[in-house]
């Protein structure tokens, strides 16, 4: 399952590189830089969450332990 996450990660990375190259060629790009920066930050957070999600998507004993630990932590917070 983690291969799907890495494919998603690679696709988003490629799209962000394309966007950056496109922004460099834009006239009056300063008008859009605020939105571009907000998008970059949001995508960076999403990619970090994707990396953190990977162990839970794998079918391993480590993932089962991590899931049970997360459930215990969630129950403590409730």
C-alpha cells in the first residue's frame, strides 16, 4: 500500500515543480505570490502527513503496534 503513497508523493512533487517553473515565467507574478506561498505551505503539511501515514498503510506487525498505540492515546485524550 505504501507504493501508492509514494506515487502520490511523487506526483504532487512533480506538480509543485511545474507550478514553480510556471510562476517564474509569469508577468506580474508578485500579484499571485501570496496565494502561491499559502499553497506551498499547505502542500508541505500534506506531504509530511503522507509520510507519517505510511506505516499505518503497511500490513506489518509494526503498523499494528503503532495503530494500537494510537488507539490507546486517543482513548486517554477522550
